C-alpha cells in the first residue's frame, strides 16, 4: 500500500494559512468503496485509508515512511503567488472594466 506525502493548500474560503504549513502522509485506498445495502452509506473495509499523519517537515514525513518500510510518493508543495489588492484601486479612472453605479 503506497502513501502520498503532500502539503495541503490553504482553505479557499478564508484568508488565513491554517493547516497549510504541515506535511501530511495519507495512504492510498487499496480497495474500492462500496455502497452499504442497509443505510446506503459508502463503506470500505480498508482501515488504512482513515489514517492521516501530520509532520512539521518533509524530511520527517519521508523518514517515517522509510523507517516503517512504506512506499511513498511526494507531491511538491504549491506556493501561491501573492496577489496585490488595494481598496482605492476599485475607484481608479483607468480600470479595465468600467465602474457601474
């Protein structure tokens, strides 16, 4: 069972950077999910898919995977480009789209 090591992106609904500084190790699903006949939930007998481990650095996550003999793949961290936004720019006369009201 392979593991995936990545650094999650920040939440798009908030401006903060919470939970995006740590590296996460998750296991890939070994079996497909199936629909439970009684309640209609999706279920899986694979308990490793529920494991989610957090590490402060990429080296710590790779070290954990190596020491436990877990094959892994690393996804590079996505660093967003900062977007400059200024409130007075909304009222500039040379806007790309005209002000409408």
